[in-house]
C-alpha cells in the first residue's frame, strides 16, 4: 500500500511553506492537494487541479518503480484511472513511457541531461536566483524551532562585524551571501543527525561534516567563487585544525574569518535539541578560549569581546522578520488543517495496491 498514515501533515506544511517563503506561492495549492484522489480533486475548485494530479501520478509511478514494476507489462495504473488518477494523465504517461522510455532514462541517470537542458534554457534574474536560494535556506532552518534562527543569526553577526571592520559595500554584499548560504548542504543531512538529542557518534559526525562539501556543490554554479569560499570555509580554523581543507589563517580572508566566528557564536547562543542557549559569560569564555588556542581570528574575537551586548541586541532585531515568518507559517498550518477537516473531512487517499510479485 502506498499511503498508510495521514498524508495531510506534509501536504499542508508544504503548501503553507511555499506560499509564504518562495516565488512559487501562486501554485502552492498543487502541493496541498497532491495526495487527493482524482474524484475528490475535481470537486476542490482549485485552479491547480491538473498540477496536483500530475504530482500525484508521478508519486504513484515512483512507488511502482521502487518495486521494479514495468509499466509496459503492468495494468496497475490503468486500474486506478478515473478513481485515484486522472485517466487522461495515465494515458499520456503510458504512451510517453512506451515511446520515450521515461522510467528507463530515470533509472540510468540520463534524465539529468534533459533537466540540465531545461534549467540552462531558463531566464532567471538575480533577484529570482536569490529568492530560490533563500527558499532553500528556509527549508533547512525551518525544520525545527532549534534551527530556525541559526542562519539568520550568523548573517546578522557577520554583517555587524563586517561593518565594524569597515568592509566596503561590495565586500559586505559578498559577506551577506556567503553567510546566508553557509549551511545549504545540511539539506542533505538526515534529520535524525541534525536533531539528535545526544552527542554524535564518530560516524554521525563524519556525515555531518559532509554538509560543507555539499554546500559547495549546490551553490558552485549559482554564486561567484568569492561568495562560495566564504560559505564553505566557515569550519576552517586559524591553526589549520578545521575542515574540510585544513586551511590556516594566512589562507583565509577577513570575511571568511568573520563567518567562522559568527557561526560559532550563533551555535552558542541558540537552543539545540541537545542544549539550551548559553549565557553571555559562557559564550564569551568559549570564544576567548578558542581565540587563545589559535583556532579563531584574534582580531575578530576581540571585536566580539569588546561589544558583545551591542552585537546581540542588533542580532535579535535582525532575526525578527524571520521569526515573524516562522510564526505565521505555524498559524497558517493550523488554520489550513481546520479548513481541510471542515471542507473535505480529512479524507485519506485511496491506497495504491502493488501487484503481487511472482
């Protein structure tokens, strides 16, 4: 069976998230209804019924592929045409599969060339590119209340310190994007590791550390090299003990050193699944200790030690907009759940029965 639990939770959250944090807000309803059966989907009145129906069919086809079902030999999708899936979409898919071997291209990886061609043909403005990158950041940070402010604390602290050091407007802009994108690779790290309430095992830590390299892969064609380097070097240390490259201080720019300090400060002042927010005294003690050990830039740490209260005050103001969005999403999720229950009775989708093997 395909759906064995309430599928509305992720459908509703996906809808509200897209609606409030991305350039895709207008078509967010396609995500809201993507698990709804064709018969019920027709009655929603949504302008995105077709998109929702296509996503639903793609999900069903994906499940069958996982069970190594050949669409040329299986009548499973045809059995659900007109009930679970739009019969027109089923017919189009099966004809396309026969003529173009869609699933074969997916399994072989050949589809990547097709997708790359489509992406390269798109005309995306700098603002649109930024909006999509920011969408990715929200998707990572909004996983839980523990992570919601981390990136934006890092950005705020970085910008405050950058201004203290008199960075030019151009360098501040690059610093901003570098800090904003520094944890993009965490989108590929399992939540069981990101939200583990205990100390990570060596194996889990090794997985966690891969987020830096993954970040570089995600953003390498989206931003300039200087921004990428700021982003992916936030775990490097002045004494060469950091990762992934083991750089030393003379190999790092001031902006890279700033984000490295800002990232640690953000982690210290934030709550986590395994810790509470550290008070001022403990935070400053850790920053000072790391500075004295030669792990963090002395000039950057001194700037923090000299004006910690002012930095924290401005940081709290800088993350206010993000917290407002997070709170709005929580409220709208509850309201949408109520609407779905009242208007549709929270119907469960028709399960897709897999063909008996052998």
